[in-house]
C-alpha cells in the first residue's frame, strides 16, 4: 500500500477504495447487513414495479412517480453495492479511473433525479388535496411524461460536467480513496490543483437541486396542511393526511442522510471519517430498502394487490 500512496502519477489509471477507515478488520461483518439491505431493496422495488405494472388501477400519477422512484433507487444501489461488496469480501478495492468517474456521475445524477421525483410526488399530493377537481386534468399522462423527462435531463445536464472536471485535475497526493465508493468531494480532496471553481459549482448544483427542491416541498406541505385543517371533521382531516403519510416519511428518510453527508463533507471537519462514510452508505441503501416497505404498508391499493397476489 505504501508504494501506491507514494506514487506521484498525475493521472492514475486506477484508484483504490479503502472502505471504512479504522474498521477494515470488521468489513466482513459490516458487509452482512449491507448485503441484506441490498437484497431487500432489489426484491422490494422489483415487486413494487411488478405490482404497479400489472394492475391497471394503479396507473395513476402517484404510482407512476413511485415507479420512477423505484427505478432510480435500483440504479443507485446497483451502482455502488457490487463494488462495495467486492471490497468487503475479497479486499478488491481497485477501481479503474474511468469506472470511478462513471460511478461519481451516476451516484450524483441519480440522487438529483430522485430529489426531482420526490418533488413531483409532492406536487401530485398538493394538487390532489388543494385542487382535487382538477387533479386528472392537470396531471395527465403527457404532463407526467414531460415531468419525468425534465427530471432526467436536469440530472444529466447539471451533473454531466462533474466527471470532466475531475478528469482534467492532476492527482499527485494519492490514489487512495478512504471511502466505499467514488464520490465528487472524495476525489476533489485528492487533487493537487486549485479546486475552488469545482467546489463552487458543486455547491451551486446542490442548492438548485436538492436544496431548492426541499424548500419547494416544504412550501407545498404548508399549503396542504392549511387545506387539511380547514376540513370540517377530524375524520376527514386524518384520512386526507393519511394519503401524504408515506411521502412525508420518505422525504425524512431521504433528505436527512443526504444533507448530513453534504454538510459534513464541506464543513464537518471534526466528524470522524467512519461516521461520514456510514451515513453515505445509509443514503444509498436505506431509502431504496424502505421505499417499497413504506408504500407497501401505508398504501392500501398496493397492500391489497400484494396480498391478493399471494392468495391467488
């Protein structure tokens, strides 16, 4: 390893993922819950997609957005977990430079897409509760497809420059990445050239995507809650809030580790690296795993379809 660390190749052909610093001896044990979460995420989201596809009654805006969310979750976990498990099980931390840049792009672009989908789902709940009579005319199939395309293009266009920015940097400090997967700030810290523009652009993208999305989502729920509390009966209020319960839980689970990871990378210099890496892994594993569980348990249509499948 010392030979690798002391190399001064400005453009290394490979990087070496270190895993979780200080916990290398426990990698095998850590891999067990990670592997189980990955399996649950794959099985759960594939089941959710199958149920929505095969039941015409579920071809509604909320469930179509949920399908987009499941596909994004599957892609995020599959982008990170195979290499992570290879590192934990076989101590195979080497990753080609091009593969590392591809992983950076996919992780960040898919995260931006996921944030956009969560925002679209909040818009669906806002229209359904605040303007229910126009819900079917506002959220038509054409509008849903257009939103999906806009979410996809936003992720590609805004995060497309990331791998090119990283490729043009010289890496003379080290090619050891103290992480379980490649990410933008992890590579920026290895560069031996000015990276102020790169960091500013990263902050700008983070604000106009995840940050702005979150602000709009909060505003939409302010209007939703105002409408709900104007309903005449407590039973009607609880029933209406119940339709938002799954989405609110998923917002909390998705944005909390994302914001923690983002802020600790830039400002949390006193936080132990192992804590940051654990949270970063939670971000790519826990939301994809709990997404089908939350919606399967709390959404009556999906729950009934799932139970019917096993009864038949």
